[in-house]
């Protein structure tokens, strides 16, 4: 099981289900390499102004290069959450700017 730990401010989160969905969607191009039901987003700790998360998934085959690519893509998506006002806004900005 591979995991990525991160923190998000409460003002950045619509809900854990939305966050998990956004992360899974971001990794859709790698879905053939990730076990379908292995995605898991855990709230590790709750603080006054932020939450600690752990996003986990399992690769079908252990491949270091692929592991790094998926990790990089996930971290960049988390960074986009941090730099926007709210989760849904990050996706709409990326989609509208892609035209």
C-alpha cells in the first residue's frame, strides 16, 4: 500500500468524500496500474484550522518509476487544493484553462 500524507485547511475542504473523488479522478490516467478498490482517504488527525490526511492506493505491480509519477501527480493536485479557495474551484479552473 502506497500512501501520501498531507494537511489541508478546513476552509479548503468541502468534505472528505469530495476530496477523495477529486484525487481518484486526478489519477484516472493511471487506473490500469492501480487496484480498483484500493483507494482510501483517511483523516488522521483533526486540528482547529486543518485536517491531516493520508491518501492510500495499491499498485498492481511494483514499479518505482510509475510510483514516482503517480506520487508527483497526486502531490500536485493537493497543492492545487491549497492554492485555491475550495476543492471544486481547482477542478473548474483546470478544465476551463485547458480549452
